[in-house]
C-alpha cells in the first residue's frame, strides 16, 4: 500500500519543484544576466529595485521548493 501512496505523492512534489524553477529563472537569473550584459529593457533601473525584485522571486522559489520537500516528507518507507 505504501508504494501506491508514494507514487501518488511523487508527482505533486515534482510539480512543486518544477514550479520553483520558474520564478528562480525569470526573477533571479534573467534580471542579473540582463544587468551584467547591459541588455536591460529599462535603463534607469536602480540597484535597490533590482535587489528587491530578485529577493522577492528568490523567496517565492524557495517557498515552492520547501513545499515540495514537505510533500516528499510524507513518503512512506
């Protein structure tokens, strides 16, 4: 019975883990790359605005990843 239960839980954790990658890529990696390489669409972006935006997306990504870990903790051995 635990094998069936584990197989039902695993896709939920996988979905949450994959969903955590989206905010990380879009909100952390992309703005940093745009700033470093000078391809930012908005030229008057302050460092504080960039830092706050990155922090928000990083927090969202970590929260989703933590939810995935909590879901995986329900697995039965």
